């Protein structure tokens, strides 16, 4: 479980964080050859509640900020404990930013540990608020995070958000991938999207690759990164070491 008590944050938010029981699983994001890992996506695992239900609970209280702090501090704490050296991708709300105090505490604990290896994955469930995003973007730049647009091809994650967010990485949603693998129209559409994103000098990560056949079809489109159950499910450090290196700690 994440230990939030070590962070000298405002007492009000510390009280809220103290009530959360959160751990993390990490899913590796591979280069297409499957030999080298580009990043680990940190996936929240709250105790006794589903992630989406936890998000809705905090949204109903108009307090996604607390969950934003919990997510980023918690994910990086677990990343540091596991001794990873690749990039870490962390899900984040586009309208939520650290306060100056929170930013200072984060930098004190993790600026040297993380360096420039952080990736903020923007979760977009509602239309993007440009003013709030610009504030968050300034905070991201100070922390040297890269930006990934998550779940492209579904909901509000669309071409306009590529323009507004100017991400370093565009992640194609698993649902988009499943359609592309089963229908020639969506397969051709995915090819066009990958080509377009490359022309913007951005990386493309395809999510939802689950079989060797899937892999070969997706690799033919030329993505930069691949994520999915074929290479690895989200797992603990011991599970990862056992699967890829044949031992555990």
C-alpha cells in the first residue's frame, strides 16, 4: 500500500489521503520487437472498490484534486520502491494541478528519482477546459513530464485534443484496436491515424494487443510502442521478474 504519511502536505489533504488504501500494478509498454521496455504504466488498485467507482465518488464530492495528488504521489512512490528505470506513465485529470506546496513536496521527494522519465497520461471524460489545461501544462513542464493522450479513438479523446494538448505520445484505445483487427475499414483508419501522428513528430502507442496474430497485424502499421496482454498483463514486481527473468525477490 502507498504510505502517504511521509509527505509533509497540508493537513486537510493528508487527512483525506490517510483514508485511502491504494496499491499499484504496473503494465510494461514495449517497443514493437517485444524485447525492450519503453515505460511502465502505473495502474491504481484501490482496496474494496473499483477504480472507476472511486473516481466517480470523488467527482461527486467535487474533489478530484485529492485523487490527483493520491495518484501521482502514490504511483511514483511505488515506482521508486520497485527500482524501475524506464519511463513511468501515470493517469491524470486534465483540469487538476498541484498547488505550489504540493509541487514543492513532490520535487523534494522525487525530482531526482524521476528525472525526465515521467509521462502524464491525460484522462478525458468530459470536454477539455483549455484554461485549466494551460495551468496544468505549466506545472507539467516544470516537472519535466512528457504528455500522452490516452484512449484516442473513444469518447472525448479526438483530433481536437491532439491540437489542444500537443502530446508527445498518442495512445490508441483498446476498443479502436479491436475494431481495426476485425474490420478492414477501421484497420485502414488506424493506419491513417498512425501516419498523421508521425507527421506531427509524436509517438503512437497501440493498446489492446492480446495475441501473436494481433501483434503481427499491428506491427505492419508501424506504431512506435505496443501495450497489451500479449506481452504482459499488469503485474507486481515479483510477477514481472518471474515472467521475464525467471526469478522473484
